[in-house]
C-alpha cells in the first residue's frame, strides 16, 4: 500500500503486510509486538516530507551544481564533438525532423552506423533548453535540472519508504557519489553521463514496487526507459531488474484476486504504466517501421556479429566490475579519462562485494520481520549480475564511460548494507540489555550526526569543484570561440563566396592534422544555430543527421575548417579561397615545446624502426599518438603534442575550390 510524502506512518507490521502474504504479515506481527513510534516516524509527523526531500536536494545537488552553472556562464561556451551532435538533435525536437533514435554509438550492423535505442533524453531536456533560448548555456542548465530532478525523485522514494532517516542515508550516499565522480559528469550533456542518477531512481523505484508500492511503477517505467534509450549499456540491465517488478505485479494479482478493490487499483497502475511505456517507446518503434534496416535491427546485428572481440564472461569482465566497487577511487578525487577505465584496487572491490553479500544474507534471514532491506538487496544483486553480463558484451576497448552505472549502483548497495548493519546492531543491543533500551532519540543521534556531517562535507567539496569547473575540451572550445564569430560575420557580410545569409554552405572539416575534426563539427553546430543553411558531406551523416547533408553541386560555397600549419598554408595558396578566421591559442613557450617534442618523437620513432609512423605524425596526430601499437614510452612522449594542439583557420571557397 502506498504512502504519501506527508502521510502518517503505518504500524510496524505494515511493510510486511504490503509486500508479503497475509500469513507472513501475521507471523511478523506476532513475532515482533508493536513498539512506540521510532524517532524517524515522530520526525515524519513533525516535518513535512516536501521539506525533508527539498532541503536535502538543495544541499546535495541543487546548490553545488548551481555554483558550477554560474562558473560556466562566462566565457561563452561552444559545444564540440558529441556535445555539438547532441545539440543539433535537441534543436530538431518539435520540428519535422524530430529525432526518433538516440545518439550515434559504437554500433555497426549491416555495414551501417547505429544509434543508441531512443531519443527520450532529447525530449526530456528540450523544454528547459527551449526556455533558455536554445543556447549552449541552456544545455548545461537542462542537464543540471535533469540531474537535480533525479536526486529529488530518489530522495522522495526513500522518504516514502521509511521516512527521514533513510532519506538522510540515501542523501549521504548520493552526496559522496556526486563529489567522488566529479561535477563534470552532472553538467555535461553527454549521454553516458545523463543516465547515472536516473539509474539510481530506476533501482529505487523497482525496489518500491517489490514493496507493493504500485505508485512507483510508472516511475520505474520512465527511469528504466530513459536509461535504456539513452545508452546501449543498459539494454540488458534494465529488463533484468525490471523483471522483478513484473513478477511482483503478477504475484500481487494472484494474491489479491479475491479483493476486487485492490485488484482494480493494481490493474489501473499496471495499465497506466504499460501505456506510458508504449508512449515512451513509440518513436524508436516508428523509426524501425519506417526504415530497412531499422535501428533495432542494426543493434541486433551489431551484437550478433560483433566487429570486435567481446570481453566475455571471465576475468576481463570481473576485473572492471570489482575495480569500480573499490571505494578508494570514488573517495580520492580520482578522475578516469574517457579512454581508459579505472584500474582500481580490485581486492578492495572484492571486499566490498563480499561485505555486501554478507549483509544481504543477514537481511534475507530477517526478511519476515524487516522485508524491505532484503528486497533492496535483491535489486542490487540482480543489477550487479546484469551489469557483469553487460560488461561481457562490450566490443573492443572497455571505456570508462561504459562502467559509470556501477558507481550509481553503489548508492543502493551502500544504503542496503548500512541499513542491514544498523538493524542487526539495534537488535543485538536490545537483546543484550537487561533493562529497557535507552531512549531511541539517544540511540539514533550519533548516526544522524555522522550521516549529516558526511553529506555536508561532500556537498561542500562538490560546490568547491563547481566553483573551479571548466568545460570539457577547454582548449578546443577556446579555439572555436576565436573561429566562429569572424566566420559568422564574414558570411553575413556577403563579401565572401556563397551569397551571404541566403547561401547554402557545405561545411567540411576533413583537413585536420590533429585528426579529430573537433573545431569543424563545433563550427557546423554554431552556424546552424545562427540560422545559416549549412550541410555536411554524406560521410558525416551519422554526426549531423542525414537531412543535414548535401553534394558539392548543391552548395553555393564551402566553409572549410583547417587544422595544422601545413594544411593552412595549402589553403592560403588555393585560388578562390578566402581566409576568414585564424586561431592559435598556444603561447610562444608552447610553440617551442611543441617543436622540441615533435623532433624528439620523430627521432624516437626512427630509432625504433618506425619510419612509417613519422609521416602519420604530421598527417593525423590523434590516431598516431593514441595508436595501441605505438611503443608505450614513445606514446607517453608524444601525447603532450595532442594536448598542446595546432593552429586552426577557416576558409570560405567556391564549391570547386580545394
């Protein structure tokens, strides 16, 4: 039976009666007579639920992330790479080109680029983005609102289950997660980051359904769909955990078949949740019907016929699972890169896993008296098992962003473990006491103080991080800040090829000695924002979406983002090309360091017999220095070259030029 946020608590036996058979509830009531209201229950009557949840949401997430938002307000930010691709799709929401699938991913099927399953993240972020004027700053704002909302929902579920004390415990775990993972993960609109907190909501919502709180069934449907559509890594985990909720609904239907009113309520919540699920999944289903092959088919073929070797169920999967349970990484300001997973102290992760398993066993043995902790442990166990299978299906390199769900799973894991330990300690203390137990207020005060202190310290540290936050790819977005304004001004002036604001511009970024096309895609996004008719070549349809592509013959001019001194010089000598912008953010010292390092790397390659790599160093810096086949000592020497970067320029030219 569900409880409202401000409702009076049910008698102690009520949780067992909600989710357990009638005979179990009776046994629980007989085995454990009613006691005076616990302090958290008395507090629930004194403090409105909205105040508890709202206050903790402000402390844990809203205030620290708002500090980060202020820090990022100036200088102006220009999205690059995946973030630019995300904004292009956000700008399409509500138009005839409303996205029906998610972001492009490491998904190749039938020889085609595939996307993550659905567009739900675009739809949910769009209202705030639209109200913020469809600006780049609005992307940060929308992301923060989404994450603060997830924290509020998670805390609301905790309060709904067991009142202020459990809410404080969940808030503490969330504060540690946010502080440890770093503020960047909760302000950047990158799809692996967007799902972290909503995965926690999904796990807590399914747990509530297991406790017969059917009002959380649609929340589970939404949060699970959000995670599953936004990133493919949840494609197996969401159904695995979701089956627990489905099984609970079936069991409740059987047990309540004689109670017409209860059966009607169950049917209403179930039907509403199914309808919500159908609505949320309608866009990707429509896409599947309209295309051959559809995105679902491409995903299926990608995993049925992997282009790269899968990790497999073995140590290669178990090692990252244990590493991400290592608390040291999360508590020591560790920041993994997107290129490498956290190579943590796996024995510590194993200790955490074994400790959780021991408390899960204790909770299971006490499930008749306290069923809710045992059910939370069950959800965590299924999530970890599904996660291990998910890791085993990763194709190619195991990237850091593919494992962030595990840090999120650590929140209910920590809550379930701490809750079980507290219950066992309280029970043993009561048995050991020959007299009446000490007043509950005195028993609980140290725990409250400890949880509150950890929450406040973690939130303060997150706020400090936010005050010093810089955007991702700060160098690249700084380059774009120097390229975009003069390019926009030149196109609007009509003094360059193309026809001014009425022109049709083919934007290209293939001439890039850095080899990543960062500035070019960011410039494409900015020109599109400013209302220019810009298109890309068909090869980049996966990045800019197919309708934003065209042939050279349809363009009135090309806008060419060129990176690297050799290529810039080539374009300066191209007839008809007009240089409209140039940027070299390097200082004189950085230029000298780049040249010195370049010569050292070339000599090291020659000494190692890698003459073929020398030419590639000046042709594609990124692929060369991050080539797995490059000797580690040379790679370590060469990678600062990519960090320092190269100058960039923009040339507007007739379609036939270049």
